[in-house]
C-alpha cells in the first residue's frame, strides 16, 4: 500500500509543480509541458507503452523499475514507478528514486522531458534521436522528441565507475610513464618488478589515471602481470597484461599500449589517449665548408646524367659542323676526300667554345651549318639560364650534410635502422617497409649507443619518449629527420564492464587538455634542438635529362634540317676518273678530262670549269712558290 500511495503521489506532484510554475511565470508551456508540448511529428510519443511484464506482481499500478548498480555481479534494486512513466512528454524522473528523489545534487536529466517512442517511426526523423531503455529493455525513449537534451546517457557513463575499485595491471617500471625512485631519489628507468624502489608510483599515466579516478569517484589498485600470462608465450609483459584482462584477472592495463588488430581480438580498448609518433633519428649532420664541397657546388645544378648528355651533344654538334661544312678538295685532284681527324677536333673545339662563351666562334658558316648553329645557340641559351638560376639556389642553401635524409633515402642507400626490440614494432616495420634493413636491440638506450658507434645508420625514436626523457639527449649528437614513419594509437586494454565509463572520463579529460597538462609537468626544458629548420632541410632539386627534352629535340631538328639542306637539295657531283688529277696538269689534259665526263654528268660550261681550276691553283701557291693551305675553298 505504501508503494502504491507513493507512486500516485509522484504523479500528482509532477502535475501540480508544473502547473504552479506556469502560473507564477505566466508561461503556459511550463504548465502543460509534462504532457504534450515539444512532440516531434516524425517521432510521436506512445500513449500506451507498458505491458504486464513491466509491473510488479500483484500490483497493476506499480511498474517494476530495476536499476542495476553493479554490472559485474548484476546486483540491482527494484523501485516502483507510476503507470504513466514515459507516457507523453514529461519530466518523468523528477522526485523518483534512486537518482531524482529531491536531493539538491540531482543529476541534470531529472528535470528533462522525455517519452517512450516507436523506433520504426523515429528512425526516419531528421530532428530526433532515441535510445534503448535500460530500465525497460523492450522500450525506446527520446529526449529530443520532446525538445530536450539527452543527458541521461552521459549520466550512465559518469556513474558507471562510481564507488568501484579498479584492478590495474602494470607491465613493469618504465620511465616516464610509470615508475618509482631509488634510494637516492633518482627515477628508475626500467624494471620488470613494479615494486622495485621506494615510495608511491609516479609517472605520466599514473597521474592521469589518478585524475580520472578523482573525477569519476572510483578507486584504483596496482597489480603486477601474472607470470603465466607471458612466460613461454609469443609476447612480452605487455601482451601478458592484455591476456590477464581478457581472462578477468585485471580490469585495466596501464601504460603506453599500442592498439593493434591482434590485441583488439584479445580485449576491448579504451578511447585513444594520444598518438605515439616514431621518427627516424640520425647523427647530427655536419656543416660542409671544405674546398672539395665548394668545388662540388659547381656541378650541383645538373644531375650527372644531364652533364653526360651535354658533353655528348657538344661533340655531336662539332661533328655536324664538320660534315655540313664547305666541300673540301685535295690539293691534287677535284674529287671529294674524307674529313681528317684534325678537322673534326677543330670543329668540336668551336662547339665547346660556343657553349662556354655563349656566342658563335667559328667564323663564316654554310647554310647547312647555320641551321645547326641557330638551334645550338638556343640550346646554349636555355642551358646557361637554367644552370645560372639553379647554381644561385645551391650557393644560397645551407651546406648541411645529412647522411640519411628520411626513411625513403635510407632504403635507397641500404642503410641499417636499429629499433627497440618489440614484435609489434617489428611487424609494423615489415608491413610498411619490407625492403628496409633493420635490427632489433634491447632498448632505446642501446640503440643510441649503436648509432653513436656507427653500428647503425639510423634508429627509430618515439617523439613522446624523446621529449620527456632528457637522459636520452646526451650531448645532442642525435637529431630527428624526415616525417613520422610509424604512428601507434595509444589506448588502454580493459574489461567490457568498465570500458564505457573509463572511455567517457578519458574523453572528457582530453577535451580539457588534462593529459597534455600532465605531460608538460614531466617535459624537460630543451637544451638542444631535436630538429633542424625545415628551410635548411629542404633540397634544391637538380635538373635532369627530362627537363631538357624540348631543347634537345629542337637541336636534333636543326641538325636534321642542315643535313637535308646539304645532301637532299642538289644533284651529286661525280667525276669519272678514279685517279687523281693534279692541279698542275696541262690545260689540254684538263680539257680532255672535262670532255670525258660530259657523257655522265651535267656540269658548268668548259670555260667556267677551267677558270675554277686556275683560281684554285693560285690560292694554293704563294708568290714565293711555297704551298699554303686554306680552310675553305
């Protein structure tokens, strides 16, 4: 009877409270809010929602509301809710136990309006959302259908861990994440025994979890990982801790746990805490200021292949000058002769002179040679302009020598990368960079030793660990290079019973930079830069053969056109006699030679032919009777 009277009293009190508020505020919507105001036409409230299974046996007017307080043991308490609970929009939770019983610390959802709805209809609504009821699992409720905000779901997550004690597993001591100090007060960097040292546990993750426990009103106790979970297994203590969670020995694993698909199959993970970026670390580069470096800068603007092409093209232009030059005759005959090596060398020299000087240096040219010279001049102009511009960029660049620039450069050079031994890390490197030469070492300190001793060309370093552990900096002989190589999502393995509540408090803390503030406490002041200026690291690209494809094709066209001008535009001149005809032969012999050729070729008239021989003879013999040479005839 007492329960029945209380349920009736709750329903009446709701009505009178809102009616009274409506009168004193002159707001009619408040007085009727508990019944109809705020309904979404696309998501209407249900008028009759409860069946016999919702009621307490023997009491048809009292709904059996079961509120679960311990999800691990499923311990719950039953409360009597009125028959009208959830029917039509209203503040149905107001002054109802166990959360909204009139205490000043009532949750925010207590005065929010909601109703039970038809999920099939509300699924098509664009303005309302709905959720499954945890009190009556066969029903669905909606706050937004009544024009209110659903704060009940957040309340469930907030209260999920209230009053509980969470068993937290630690895979070991690992500075600065979770550690103790030794007898001298110095932090213990690494140990498999979480009880080593003195005092309470400290560290980034210890402090972060303690802050979450304070916000969520729960307690934590730390436990070591069971030996049987990892001894003789394919994983280490970290994998063993996840195994303990999956078997219900632990509620949560604390530390920098990388979330992988294999680990997710073992246990659920919390929301992400942060991203752990691993970057390539190399020996600090040296400044190049020696004489040889200055000499190398002269050739830096072009790639070696382009230099070879330029040299080859210059030789080709010299040969083209020789072939396309004026007809060369011997001193004792009128037939054509082969070009000598001195002629070729001389024209190659002229081509080189033109390339260096940027101007014509070979004197008078034939029409065919001019075709080559025109395109050759344009090619030289482009080469000089490109070289000058790129040389200025190289001269202005900081002369910093990186032995390895990034992970791709490392693979091209077949360099050896050392990394802290971990199967998860090895699998990730092998998956993303199968061609990378790598070597596992015991820990990051050993990796730094091997980098310094040049046993490794580079190492993989966590940017998070580097920033928080000043002991790794040593004498600033190492430096990051390139972008992030591998990024791991850091989250905590945990049992399903606490995953929602723990993820809620993690997300809420991250929204207010709670984790970042704790990290800043442990961050050491930088005594040396871990990176060089990005402008210094940028490479000035060298010009390659592909960039000169257009000028090369244009030059080839000029050479081809010159060949066509000389050999494709006039009939060949051919002499019948194979024996050499001396310029000193009598005129009657020259005349006879001319007559003997009339039947085979068309030539100029006889007088012109004899006159030409006479002129050539005068050019070859000086006044003193000494034979001289002329380059062109």
